């Protein structure tokens, strides 16, 4: 029986592990319009990639109103409607903002609150294209969760509730890259 030399064994192990490491560093989401009635047409795509500064979210979305839109990672991987206070609401099955440390506060992407607080998406024309960095996010932590876009902007405080972003208007479930 022949044995591999230590350097050759290390190289072999690295090559075996390489696809797994690359697999966990990128994710994507197909974004759909959502309403209290359910999930609608596809309106865009997002790719999330780890970087040394946090997760980079490259997003392209159509059909949103001009202006700022709050964007968050929500705790559950569903874009389905749900019931709150006896009324159906868009995307409520996604749950609350992703907050693994249970901070209970909305402090924005640079703050020490919900990890799911993302930079605002600014829409200036028919199609919004952006590359946004979320310093507190790692791809491995958000796979299987929902990427949610709100109707309005986000002031990154808890007044009004959750920064004032308002209704959930678009959503995609984050999947590991294939």
C-alpha cells in the first residue's frame, strides 16, 4: 500500500473541500411581488455573496415605486401571506426581522440591532439596480430565510414601528447557490 506525502495529502483535502466552501459563500433569491392574496409575478433577482466587509447584495427589481424602500432579512423562508389582528397581510409568514441575538431593536445595517437590517434600496426609474453591503450578514446565516422589500423607506429606529417601512411588497426566499 502506498501513502500520499503530507503536501500531496493536504492538497487533496483542500481540493475535496473547495466546492463546499465556495457553495456556502453565495446565495440567491428570486423576488416576487406579494400581496395579502399571495405571491405574484417575478419582479427581480438578488445574489448575496460574502466579502471581507459583510454580505454584498446585488439586486435588480422592477415595478417598485420611486424612492426609498426598506429591505430586511426575515426569520422564516416564506413569502406567503399571513393573518395579524384578524386581517390578512402580505408576506407575514416570513415572520419578524432576523434577530438571532434577540436584541429586540431596529438599529440599521451598521448598528447592533437586528442582523436582518439591510441598507435601503433606492428606486429612481423603472428598474432598481444596486449593490449593497450588509456588514452584519453572512451568507450561511441567511440561507433559507426571506429577503423582504417594504413599500416605504426605513429610518432604522423603532419609531414608528420597525423604521416606518410599511407594507411588505416584494419577497424572495434565499437559496444556496447551485
